[in-house]
């Protein structure tokens, strides 16, 4: 009876965390995809939208951009988008199918998967560090401002983290308890995690630690080979269309920043110390990191080591894009919770317990506050005019129009037009018209390119904020004296 009551209280506490976390994530859920990292969000959202517009085919995902961004620098007129298997888009697709195309459904699905991650995180941590640390870990994951923002974006990361932690939980249960049901669930989550991101490998190191500890290397090796096979098949499939594979080799160390002082400054000071944990959260995190696990199991320490290896391997990617550090958030929440727990429980080397508890609470609250002050800027619409101009073109242009929407290669502007086309000008406008049927030009910038287009073609709409030009209506013939910029 006592155990049942405690279990019910435990579930109620976890349920309250999930409600709080979901409530935080639905704030501005209807924002247009024009906030922080909108270019990556737009590319992801376009795939789901095109499932509705062009037919559901997850083996041939397409987005809006024809420009091409592959390592081979070839154009992509068929708009292939071969990155992760579009599992995230598959989960959003039913919402689009039954309720209509709306960006908020992408954000909602991300938020729901993030709450699922909270559950896996709780039970993983409870296994190795007890209920109190598990509770604080899940709470931190649910309310950490950095994670709140990125787990309601139109990115595949929240879904990937869900499957990665599910993989860790079920496989660890199988390795330790040797039950068939955990094997089957682990066998389900592992291929899905790898299909979404090959970075699932960086969640494997703590599992390898358990494999060696439990002496189950051969079985785990066979399990891994079979489970990772769908990922291998997916990679072989997409290699047939290199024009649809975004450039990625630069992510590892494309600018030579790895291990340089700037690398440590960006990762430790800017990302971990300002955006994710805040200065005071870093104190709790490192305190938790240096504590020896009382049960002698270093599963969590191998996990954090694995994520630091991820930072090092993909050095340039982690420096340039802060959403790459979403992988760090679960383990950051754990070790912050461990540090907080150590202060609250008190140690002989600390000041009297009442002061330690007050210090722990003070550091924790400041960590959330500092993160909020940094992350609140991410919610802002960087350039509202691209949303306005895109919606205007969507109203006046035919549904099959092909649009030239130059925005420094950022596809967020093109996405707002609800049309396929070009996010930058890889060749002359004349060639794009002749070879690819581009028939509309839209810009929020009156630069030399826009002014040249206006001299040669008739504008449908022109105001101080943006211009929409019909490229099928020639105003002035091309001549050598007025060459295109």
C-alpha cells in the first residue's frame, strides 16, 4: 500500500512537470517560421508541406529550394531534400492532412516529443541516481529556456532526442535485466534514432560501458549491426541523388577551429555558460560532474563524455549553430541536478546545510533566469517583411509559379511565398527564366540586383518594404550597357 501511494505520487509529480513543460512550449506556437535558425526550420517544414501539395512519399522528400547546396555544388531543380529520414515530417503529416497546413502543428509535435523525452529522462536517471535527482533532471529539462525554445521549433532534433533516449533506456534495461520486452523495444527505437540522425552514435558510448560491464558484447554487436542496417540502406539510397544532400563535410572542422581558444570560448563560455546553463548553472553542473557515483555505476559519466566527443568531432557545426547543442541538454540537466542534490543533501565539507540549500536554490533560479535573458531574443521575428512579402506573393501568384527570392541563400523567405524556386541567384536571371521557368521575383532589398530587375521587368507591387516583379513581362530589352549585377 505504501509503495502504491508513493508510486502514484511519483507519477503525479512527473505529470505536473509535463504539464508545465508543455505550457511553456506552446507560448508563441503560432509564430511564423522566421525566428532564430529559420532557414533550417523552413527547409524541414517545406518537406511536410510538399507531402500535402505533391503527394506523400517519404522516400523522395522535397523542399522548396532549387538552388542546390550539396558538396558537389550542383543545382537541385527537382528539390530533393535528403538529410535525415523524414520521420519527424511523417508524424506532422496527419495534422496537416486533417486540420490543414499550419506551422504550429510542427511546433506542437516537437513539443510533444520533448515531453516524451522528459519521461525517458526521468526513468533513466532514476535507475542510476535515484528519484530526487530524476525529478530535478526532468524538471530542468522541461523548464530550461534554451531547451524550451528549441524543443518547439520546426526541427527534427526534439524527435531525435526522444528516440535516442528511448534507445538508451530500453537497451540499458535489456542489458541489465535481460528481458525480451526491453530487447524488442530497444530494437524498435535504435533504428529510428539512427535513421533520424547518425549522431545517435554519441548516445552509444554509455551503452558500450554497460555491455562491457554486463559481458554481453557479442549479443550487443549482433543487435547493433541489424538495428543500424535501415540507416545504412537509407544512406545508400540517397547517394543516388547527391544534388539533394546538403553540404556537411565542413561541420567537422571546416574552418580549423577545433581545440583552438575560440572553440573553447564558444562551446564552454557562450553556449554552455550563457545560453544553456548560465553561469550559476555551470557551477552546479561541474559540481555534479566531479561527484563520484555512490552506486559505482559510471553510465551517466560516460554519457557526458560521449557528448563532449560530439562537440569535438563536429567542432565547426557546434560553433556556428547553437541548435546543435540540443544533444547536450539531457545530460546537462542530469549533472546540474546531481550538483543541486549534493548541496541540498549537505556534505561534511560544505557550510551548514541550511546555507547550502539556500545556495543551491539561488544558483538554480539564477541559471533559469540567465538562460531566459539570452534565449528570449530567439523568439523574435528577425525580418517581419519577408513574412508580409511572402504572403502577398502567395495571394497574387499562380500556385505553380516558380519564384526567385534572393535572401543571402536563406530559404526562410522562399518558404513564406509557398512556392518552389531559388533562394539565391546561382546564374543570371535571364538563364533562370529560360532554363527553369522562373516567372516571379520578390525582394525586400532594393540592391543593384533588384534595381536591374525593375529596369527590365514590370513590377506587380512595389512599396518601400518589398517589391514583386513579373518576370514574364519584359519592359526593356537586355543590352551590354546594362549588365546584370
